[in-house]
């Protein structure tokens, strides 16, 4: 059974949840998606944003993605032991 989650969460927390609960359903712009698909879209958007001039720190978001994934993997290993 899918869990629905419809609140704003921080970047690294979102990535950790993508590792811990990849099939959890989230609403991305009112479209329900599995967490792993929403995370992949967010990574793509931040990566493509690196090459477009804007006032958004896409590099910092990608850094948060790396930290969130690393944390999610660490927690998943701790839970499985």
C-alpha cells in the first residue's frame, strides 16, 4: 500500500526518503508520483539548471542530493542490520 505525502520537505531529506521509501507516493506539482521518479525529475531539473543563468544555486541543490542519498544509504544499512 502506498503512503501519500503532501508537504514540503528539505532537499537532503527528500533524497534520503527516495532511498528509504522509493515507492512512497508524493505530489509533485499536484501530480502523484513515486518518490524515486520525483527525485529523478528533481535531479534532472537541477542538473540542467547548472547551464542556465539564474539566481538559483543548483550546485548546492546537487550537493544536497549527494548528502541525502549518502545519508539514506547509511540509514538503510543501519536499519537492515
